[in-house]
């Protein structure tokens, strides 16, 4: 059975890229562009992993992670951000992994594999 991943990324082009690449890896991807949509998806679907950006319109990724932790502590979370500086923010430590965005998705794919026991 395919592992279900919730992808929260406000940049449409990146959203499509990740969706395409990760689907090719055999994952079932649900992509949303903000925290509210992510929480709505979580209410009705059991995901195996969440990948979220930090800087988004509305609630940011850290606020989203805090809310997810209140609902479901069992879902691994990867922060995928262009900003290295957030890595030092203790609020991001609740996530299971922190990946700095790059042109190559190798690090992200490796982390996903690691967390889902692939």
C-alpha cells in the first residue's frame, strides 16, 4: 500500500515539482498551499508523513506543527524550508527532520525514506 504524504507548500511551482517527484517515488501525495487546508485534510485522512514549509501566508509552519502535535503526535513531520536560520529555532525541534530546500530533492527523499522505514 502506498504511503500517504501531506505536502504543505505555498509556492505553486514547487508544490507541483514535489508532487510529481514524490509520486514517481511511489508515494500518494496530497498537496495543499496553506496551514488551514492542511488541518482540514488531517481531519479526514490518515497520513503517514507531513512535509511543511515554514514561511506561508496565514499560519506559518511552526504554528501548524504545534497544532498538529496537539491532534496527532504519531505522524512524522519534515520541515522543508529555504531558510537555514529556522533550524536554530527550538520551535522547529518538534519536527522529526529539517531539510533546507535545494534544486535536488535527494536529501528530502532520503529523509522521507528514513522516517517511513523504506
